[in-house]
C-alpha cells in the first residue's frame, strides 16, 4: 500500500480520523486563498475543508466520486495553451462548483488526475 501524499500532518490527521472501514487516504493537499483549507482524496471520496462559514465556523464536506460531474483545470486566459499548468481545479457536483487553489501546478495535477481517474472508471 502506498503512503499518502500530504502537505500538512494535521490536515492528514483530520481526514484519517473520518475514514470509513476499509477506506484509505490517497492525498491531502493544502489549499490557498479564501475559503478552502485543504482538499483530501481517498479511494472513495473527495474531502474539502471550507473555512468560509459565518461566525468563524468550518465545515468538512465529503463528496463521493459518483456524485462528481466534472473536474477542470482553471487558468487565466493567457495560460490556456499550457494544459495542466494551472494551480487551481474546479469540481462540479450538481449545480455547485467547488474551486480549490494549490501552491503549485503539481498539486493541482495530482488532484485533477486522481479525481478524473475515478470519474472515468466504469
């Protein structure tokens, strides 16, 4: 079994504490910008920490891969010729889109590819 990729141990611990029986962590990636604290990826779901709730409240949201409609790289217009060079992804669930920005293109590519891998499996 591969060890999970992670940026911060406390974020990995938060995701690991909420695992279901038999579930394993693939990666936990620190997010930058307003709102999201991290994006966790397990073999069953995406876990988002949202720090934007009123009253300094935080939510940890779990999204089963089966509920995700799309995953996208988000880039400025001047970067569109460089596929997979964005540090931001967008995940669409129903009519809601979650955008997560990372500290590097490699983190965005990892998150995108893990999610896409689950979306394209039969």
